[in-house]
């Protein structure tokens, strides 16, 4: 579980006297506990939100790099197009009416690994 990984990494940071890592992981664990979740997808959302907030307010690259370690690698645009083409062909989607089904597929199979705005644009381009 991702929460166990974060806790283990924080303990290691304490032993290694890595103050930056220790502090940001403490904040992350506090936020995870505040959200009362052990679900990896929810924890990834918490990490993303923290990372976005940091980049908007202080742009502290050290903190962002520590947090990004816990995020799954996002799909590239090429990967998204490939998956999108496969889904359209396999499921027989033919129009914008199927956009919700496509988005639901990505959410269930690739949760937290894709840019929703980009996917929406790619779907629109496919059907226009």
C-alpha cells in the first residue's frame, strides 16, 4: 500500500536526517490521515493536490520532486492516442455520444495516470 510506503520512507528520512524529505512526508501523512483514507487512488489524489499547491505558491522543486516519487507515471499523448484508438475500435464507438463511456474506461483502467483535458480534446478530434 502506498500509505505504508510513505510512512516507511518518512522513517528512513528521520534516520538519515533528511529534513526536507521528513518534513514534506509528515505533511503528506497528516493530509492522508485527515482524509481518512488508505486507498491508493485517493492517496495519489492527495499527493497531486499537494504538489499542485506547492507549485502554485512556492514552486519548491525539492518538495515537488519528493512528492512526484509517489505519483504514477502519466500516460503520454501518444500512449493516450494508442489506447483511445484501441478502445474506439474494440467497443465500436462512433460519435461524441460515446465520450462518457470512453472517459469512464480511462478512469477505471488508468485512474490518476492521464490528463482529462487532453483526453477530452483527443476524443473530440477523433469524432470531428
